[in-house]
C-alpha cells in the first residue's frame, strides 16, 4: 500500500492533536513569548521540555487557532516599551516596521 506525503503528515498531526493538552498550550505560549515567533527554535525547545515531536508549522497553526478562538490576546505594551516605540517612530517613521520591531524587543509583529 502506498501512502501520499500529505496523508502521512495529516496522520501525524492527528496523532499530535489527540495527545495535545492545556499544559502543552501553556508551554507553547511561554516559548512563543520568549522566542519572538521563531517557530523553528520554539519547536526544538518544545520538544526538549514536553518530549513531543512537533513541527514548526504545527505550532504556528496551533497558535493561530488559539488566537482565532480568542483564547489568547496580545498584552499591551508597558511604559518602557511605549517610550521605545515612540522614539523609534520619531527615528524611523511609520513605514519602517522592521526597524520599529527591532527597537521594541518585547512587541510582536502583530502589535
């Protein structure tokens, strides 16, 4: 019997989903915040902590699913980050989003 690559990937994702827990979501969210949406790094660290093999794409899709279900929200920037952001806007303008993102290290690209 021959299995397609897509059917194998789907079966793996289904297996992960059936064993996925609230604790896994919490660990993933902690790693997302600490690693600034670097899905490859998050995947490696997640596997070290949770002993579950997950792909960067799976984690990214799970994060998006949680956002879509309104189970997570972006926290507002703090006073320190507000000052950094205002200074960055003055220096780079509103069109320099990549530079703004670098200037405010705790903000996500979504904020």
